[in-house]
C-alpha cells in the first residue's frame, strides 16, 4: 500500500474525534444475529484458572508494522492473544495463538483472519459481521465452532447500549480499537503479565500494518512526540486516539504489568507517561460489566408453564386502569410501560398503545425502553428473593417520571408447578418501603387490605 504525504499535524496531548466503523443500526442488527448463533458465551474464569494465568505470561499481538521486527520473540510465550491480521501472520510463521480477538463490524475481517485454526479459541464480539461468523463455522466445522467460539459484548454505557445487552452476559470495557479490547480481555481472563507486540499507533513510511491489509490509507498526519524532540510519527486521528487511550486503559488495570515491544507512537507514549492509579483502585480490575439476570431459567420456565395452564394467572392488570389513566392525565403523557404485564389485560383496558414487558411471556420478553409512567402491579412479590435487587435496579432504569407499584404482602391463592406459593416474597409495608426508598422517591403509599399501592418517582440526588 502507498501512503500519501502528511497534510496536517496532530498533537499527542489532544483528544481525537473517532467515529464508529459502521452505522449504529447495522451494529445492533449484527448483535441481534450474533446472539442467535450456536456458540458459547464468555464466562468469568474460576479462581483456579485465574490463579494459574496470573503466573503465566501472555503475548498480546497487534498488527502494526513493528511486528515484523519482533514476531520471533512471541515464540517464547506459552499463551498468545492475537487480534486483527496478526492471527494469520503468526500462523504462517508456525506460531499458533491461544486466543484470537475480533470486534470490528466490517466483513473485510474475514480476509485478515485467514483460515481458522482448530487449536485457537476465537473471542468474537457480538458486533462482528455475519460473514465473520460464517467463515469461522465453515472453517472449523459445527462442533469446533460451538466449542471454540466464545461470544462477548462491547460495553456501551449509553441507555440504549445497556438495554440491549443480554441479561447474564459479559460486556468488556476497553478503548477504541481491538488491541485495547484484547488487553482488557487478557486481564478479564486472569492474566497479569502482558507482553504487547504490534500496537504501534503509527505507520512506518508507507506501511501501516505488518503485512497486506485490504484497506489503504489515503492520508496521514504528522505527530511530533515528545513535542520538541524532532521525532515525528505518521498517524491518523483513530490511530493516535488508540495510542492515547492505552495510557488510560493501563490505569484501569492496576494488577497488570505490561511490557511493550518494538518502536512506535504507542510505545513512546507509554515510555514517557506515568500511569497514575488511585490507591483505592489498586485491588480493582475495571475490565468488564455483567448485566445480572432478572429471573433464573428454571423460574422463567415455571412461570411460563403456569401462564399456559392457568388462564386466570397474570390477568389483574386491568383493575388498575383507572389509576393509570389518572396518572396519565396528571402528567400529560400516554407513554406507559406495563412491567410484568402477564397476559396484558392492562393494555387491553387502556384506550391507547402501551409498552409491555414480561420475561415469562414469549414476544414480550425483550428488555424494555424507559417510559414516563411505569406500572408494576402484582409483580414484585413474585420475584425470586436473590433477584429482587436487580429487578429494582432495572425498574429505576425505566422510570422517567413516575412509577405505580402494587405489591401483595401475604400469600397467594395460586401455586407454582413445583408446589411453592407464587408469592415468593411475603413482607410487610415497612420492609418494602425500606427497599423501594433506596431506588425511588416515594410520593404516596396506601395499604388496601394485604395490598400496598406505591406512587414513586426517580430518586433525587442531593448536590452539595
């Protein structure tokens, strides 16, 4: 490939604007397709695995031009994590990676990967293109594809990003490129001694990668670093931002020791930077986030079975329609979510469309979007006790203006197929007030027989 002359300059101490490689709608469609693939999910390592890996050095190998100088050194490491084109590059030289990481949503990553190897475990982000998964399945065969491909998610801190993250699955933090995510994944897996190759953040003359790459670079910018040193690197805003973020990511991994090989802008930034870690964070690994499941698979099955066999189960929503309409009038909105909707009787009783969510009802089990008014009636007492905290967190997420919660304090007349009373939580008013107050501002509470009627709002955070 040929690089044109640099036409501008960039400063290493200035944040660069970087755009995502695909439209957000396409990313989300690819995530939805990836979730339907018959592959495993990234799992938190056991204590034994973590202890063993903490004693084992791992090479994290990118595809920058310095890899052509340093690749022989990779042979000495018992575990190797590749990303981008370094997978094919090392295999062609007789080095078999332990893991390969991919995150890019574009289909050209198929050519960069090359033929899949049966000894490699492929850590594929759910953002990857369908063609990438097709290539892995064809190359590995159905059994190895199911066993050797592990799906994980890119952490997205936006409201929509948190909503679409599947319950019970890991989203990995990290920076703006695959090399930084590979470092975070190494730490997640339990490695603490990282040896970094090919993460350069710059081109070398007219060469941006260690070998052929389907994309050519039209323009480079010059970045003098350290400023005033006379050492100038050819880079791009995306490459420079990845180099800059390397310092930040290392600060999030206080238990990790990282050694960088080769010459490049990233290596220079690391050498000249002091990674500062708050003392309180030294024992923390800020690596990944899991969206805790709101319901166990077995309890979901039992509820679905009860809904199917008992036509009178989950039909109480309509008796609260008048209260909901009054709230809509007072708040001047028709944006309503029925959280735990059961058979949907509330929606049938209202004169306008509302959003419905119930994890035990097929077609209504997708994580809901926030709404102005969230109705949650005859639900919370049914929650598994060890899941209540997660459900309240999720309710806090979706309540924009007000919540209307109805909670029964005593036993139900119905039982689950396994014989348990359907009211798994039977607690008095003070118990429920204490828990709801941690998540909401309680505007009104009324007790009618064994039922508690709460009107709540978002919790007000005091600003000093």
